[in-house]
C-alpha cells in the first residue's frame, strides 16, 4: 500500500479537526484492496464528547460500510500514535496494521502491542509502522502554540 497517499488523506482530515478547535488528528481505515472504508477526524471539542477521536470515528464508519465489526486485513492510518482507547478499538475491530505519523509522548500506547504479543492467551495479532510525517508534527506544534498564546487549556 502507498503509505504516503493514505497519510496525506488523514492529514487533510486533521485540518478539518483544527478548524473546530480540536486537536488536529485524522484517520482512515483502508481494506486490503486499497479501498477507503472509513474516515474520521477529532470531534471531541466540537461535539463535547470524549470518545470522538479520529480513529474511533474512522473505525465506526468502516464497520458500517463493511457491514461487520470485523475489519480483518485492514490498515488504519492515523496522523498521531493511538491512545489507549483508540488502541482498544483497533484491537477489538481486528484491524491488522496501524500506520501512524507522529509518536505521542503524552498519550501514545503503541508499546502495549509488544506486551500483548508476549501474552500467549491473546488471540489477535496486530502490527504497526511508524511513518514519520513532518506535516503531522508541524500541524500539531502549530495548534498547541496557538492555544498557549491564547491561554487556552486542552
């Protein structure tokens, strides 16, 4: 698959989140044939709903389009490393691969996958790839700098 092509789509979605004063994160779910099944961007601030993360929305849309909660052989592209909640949703939906553009020092939980792989009772294997996207970094840094300058808190 063309990681840069799909990450560009996720980045475009992240820009939509920023216009709503949400943390600019975008995500898409792609099937094994390269078809986009679901898209999402953060809507936590816009909808005042703590679970409206980009990955959750993309997974929900993909399940609807797929007609099943099982998204086996799918890849999720996210502009930011998934948090614990999003990682749980990714695991529950049986997505096979996570590709993310920027490590989240504060909330990223991708290292939990390595721990799960060592648990012989865990029945689902998932891989991940870190595809550094400078635009993700620049977008997030710009967003948080603006907030700090306005004395806003997220």
